[in-house]
C-alpha cells in the first residue's frame, strides 16, 4: 500500500487488533474523498471488512435493519 498510496494527501497507516486478529488500516484523501483500506492476515471472506461490504448494500436499500432483521 505504501508504494502505491504513500504520496496521497493525509496518508497514514495504523496497526490494531480487531476481534483478536492483527489488522492494518491505511487511510488517505483522494479527490476530496476519505479512503480507508482495512486488511487482516486471514482469508478475504473471513475478514470483517469483506463481510461489512457484502451486508452494507442491504442497509442502504432498507432490506436489513441494524438489528439484523428484514424491514
């Protein structure tokens, strides 16, 4: 990530432990939009960022409430 995005405005990385797994988050601005890239050393489908991306459209479409129940 650093090789590709380190020159972007406000580029920074941080390491954290997310749900008992090491994670790295890179953030930066591009075309006045804040971008965050989240990664863990686990398979893509097991990463929380991937799961969030799959579920998120249902929230925006009104298909799932925050409790997880269909509206």
